[in-house]
C-alpha cells in the first residue's frame, strides 16, 4: 500500500473512531430520564431517613409514681395518648414529669426515668428518690 492510501485509511479510521467515541459517550434521552429518576428516588430515601421514626401510641402507662397524684400524671399524659410520637416527643414527656416533681416542691427529682414501647403502649417507669 502506498503512503497516500495508508494516510487516507488512517485518517478515515481516526475520523470514524472519534465519531463512534463521541456517539458512545452521549447518553440517550431515556438514559438521562432514568438517571433523573434514580436521583429523585435517592433524594426521597435520604429525606425519609432524616425524618424521625414515628410510633402510634394508644395508651401511656406510668409506673412507680407515689409523690404525684394520679390526676397530675393523667393531666400530663392526656395530650399524648392516641397520637403518633417520636423519640423527641417522648423525651419531652419525660421532662414534663420531672417538672411536675419540681412544681410540687420535691427537691429530689426521680433517680431514674425509663420507658419502653410494647404493642402501641408507652410504659414509663419511674424510680423515685428514697430520701
């Protein structure tokens, strides 16, 4: 093969290769749409993960309280029963119990306040100070 033919063949090869490479790198409209869908689904998942888990609570039971009356305890719990609660709201309930002890004049707060959730029931256990 002559140099001229070799040059033309090589030039055509480079030209075709660049066209094919360019074509291969250009995504189709369906690929772009699919990528956007994947990004949107990922964002929705991230948003859901950022939200706090909510738990529906039918009833709240408080155990171990002897320094507060049943009425005081029920007054605190009433707004939160039969509602969707988050861990943050449950922490607020525990703080309301501590405030009730303070307002009653008890200088010693409960030693321990713990909670657990069983079958849509929030069970708060209080260990009062012995002193």
